[in-house]
């Protein structure tokens, strides 16, 4: 199991940069954002989230993003996404390599997820589809923890997102249907719904507001509420 964990982590670091040579140039800015959020679900009850996100266009052809979340539910998440972008006559094609490590201290387990997906983005639409794998280990981790290790070698990840205005606009509203975000990668049968938007106060400062709803049993034709989250924050662009 240790060898599997090492191979997955190593491959995830190598896959995304491999195709950088034909990527579409980007005029994106470096950005750092801080968010606070209120959330509730049927497992944890009510809790607060505190997020730090960093967006880094490393060069005109390749970008990455890093995310950190700490929660009063005593669950802490670290994530990184690597994205090369390929120019198309309309929009762009990109490969996203996503790593996420979550420490659920309250439940004494560690969750590592690797997902790689292919995406297509235009001014009004963003679509992704790919695959993920997951390794869950007990906490604290010891040599005997392999007995309780859970390996999920294959699952499907997806995102369908639409914007009411071009993404280069000074304000926008988006609606999204996905089983992944910066702090969570769910199984394929557990989608989440997002509604969000932003407003640019000036060339450097942007404010964001978003909400998330998560249903249980949706693909079993018996959907009911599981959890929701409201998130507000500010982003500074360099």
C-alpha cells in the first residue's frame, strides 16, 4: 500500500507539466484571497470555515493554484491544482491535475485524493470530466495503519459551470454542478450545486460570495438535504 501511495503522488506531479509546450498564453494576474464561511451538514452540524487561496500563473502557458482550509469542525484541508492550457480557435482546452489532502482529526482519518481531468473553457461555459483515486488511512498513522487503509482506485469527477457574463467582466454570476471543489472531491454519485458571483471594486480588489448545496440520494431518485455552505471573501490581484 505504501508503494501505491508513492506511485500515485509521483505520477500526479509529473502528468500536468508534461504538455506545456502547446499551451495557450494567458494574461491572468497573481491573486491571493481570504474567505470565511458558515456551513451545516447532517454529520457535523454547524461549523465555520476559514480559507486561503493562491492563484499563480507561473508563466504565460501554465498556471497553478494552492488552497488551505481550517474548520471549527476540526477538519483541515490542503490542495493544489496544476493546469496547462491549450489554445483552440474558440476557447481553450486544459488539463487539470488535482491533489487534495484532508485531515479529519475529529474522526481520526486522513484522506488523500488525486484527480486528473480534461476541461474546456469559454467565456460563458466551463466543462470538466476526468477520473480520481483515493486513499484513506487512520490517524495517527503507524506501520500497522495499513490494516485499516481503504483504497478507491477509480472514480469519475465532473464539472459543468455557466456564467451570465464573460469571465473577463468586472462582475459576474455563475451556476455550477460538480462533485469537486478546492476543498472536497466527492464520489461520482454525490454531486454538489453552486451559485456564486464576484464584483471588482478596482483593478486589484475583488469581492466574492458563493453558496453550495449538497444532496444525498440524488441518483437513487430519493434526493434529500445533506448539507449547505455560504462563503464570502476578498481577493487581491497583483
